[in-house]
């Protein structure tokens, strides 16, 4: 029996882990998996445990401090599993601050570990390069500019491509999606993507709804529809708007790609969703808001000029980014109308998105084949 422990802590890591696990099972028929994941990993074969992916999906210093007792409980449980089950390999996906602590325990137990998705060392905390080299046998990265950053560290690093290049594909035609949403072909449509974490919903959704209301008052009116991330329920959505959901804004659950395909523009929380929007070809405005303490600390530490993956990969400001106080209905309405009313603006974004797609195309060596090599 071959044992693998997987630990993923948010929606993007859950999807990466699920795709890797499905491919891995075809390579290693006797594979047994354990760990922490979300609905995608559970569907791929990871058994459900006492903890859920949302227990680990936390943004910002202030949020982590509030959740420390729960995080410590999860850590102790996983360490106990490492000791009792003795997996042949630990695969940690993203979530570096939590997973580095777990990898340290695996090293003490002489259990090899691989990390999937590089920490953002190009933005801050370059000292983690040596920490990663000490704790992991291999690092799998999603962006081609990341591998050279580890030169000289002794840590093998492989660019495996970004799986979203192949996955971020709509399954329905644009007019079919619009018809299901009750939106006419001639009406402008804005997709609202407030994020996959509870904290993101709480900080961004009210402003997004206010922006949607402003857009609906334009002449002609602009319609809006919301993409509810997998793992989030309608109750959580309602709690962020005082259980007073605007009837004119349809909710699309587990249908984000089709909604983006049908939309003329999108308002997107910074994160993997910005990359999904770009790969589908939807012009966007990126928004980001965290606790003021988290933002104050981050401003002193972060060294890159952009916060969205789209602009980082493009190496320029391809899409507008609005942070903290800039996330307000006046600013966002202006940004979105500029995209909707100026074909040159949206066409320029789409041309940049095509270049991003080419840069992130996966090479012949897959993440699953590297993991299988260690397990064998």
C-alpha cells in the first residue's frame, strides 16, 4: 500500500490537489490518501476528516491571530496522523505559513515532502527560499518566472504549467447562459466574483452590490450576476447583505466559467479568480481589501508593484487594481463603465490575456508524474 498525505487550504489549492490526485491514482492503483482538503479533493478520493478546507482558508495577520487556537488544533491532528500512519510522502499545497510548520515535523519523522505552488518570495520574505530548501525534496511551481528565483538553493524546482490554462473553459455558449439568467443579448453584463473565503465575502460583497445598483441605474442599464464560489452556501451570502438579496442579481453556483464567458466585464477579488477571468478572456477590475492592520504591515513588506496574478504575469498594469479605500461604488462604477463603453480598453486587455495563456501553458512534465516518482 502506498500512502500519501495531502494538505490544501483554500479553493485554488483544492482544485490543484484534486486534478493531481486523479492523475496520480491512474499511475498508482494501490494509493491511499489522507489529510485536509475541500469538495474537489473529496470528490477525487480524499476521505473526509474532522477538519475542512475553510478551517485553513484565512487571509491576513489579524484574521490568523483570531483563529490561532483552531489552526493549532489542526496542526496537532495532522502531526499525529503523520506519526501514526507514516505516509510515504507529504504533499503540501500552497498555504506556506501553515504547511512549512507541518513539513518541519515531517522532516523530523524522516517523511519526505513536496510543496506545490511557490510562496510569493518574489513579493516578500525571500528568506523562505532556504527554509523551503531545508524542508522539501522538490518544489512544483505554476509560473515560469519562479523557478530561476531558487537557483543556487539546492532545491529542485520544476515549472509544471498552470492547470487553469486547460481547465478554465466554459461549457456553455454565451447566449445560452444569458438566456438562463434572463439577460438579453443587447444588455451589458458584469460578473461579480467576491472570492471563496468568508472574510472576502464580508469585506467585498456589500460594496460589489452597491456598485451593481449604480450600474443598474445607468442609461441603458447594466445588468449584474454573482458567481458563488464552490464551498460557500447561500446562507453565508445572505448574511453579508442582511438577508436582503437584490432580486435583479441572479446567483450562479458552481458556474463561474460560464458566467465569465457570458459577461462583458467582471469585478473580481484578487486571487486565482483573476487568472480564471483572464484565461476565459473577460476584461476585469481587481479588488482587494483586508483588515487595516494586515494592510499596514503588508505595505512595509511587499516589494512588487501589483497584487493581481494577471498583472504580475503580464509584467505591467494590464487590468486596474483597487485596494482598501479605493474599493468603493463610485470608483468601481467608473472603472467598469470605462471597460464597457470603450472597445479599445477591453480589446487591449484581451490581447494581453492571450499572451498570458501562452506563458502559462503546461510543459510535458506534469506535477503528478513528479509526485509519482517519489512515491514509487
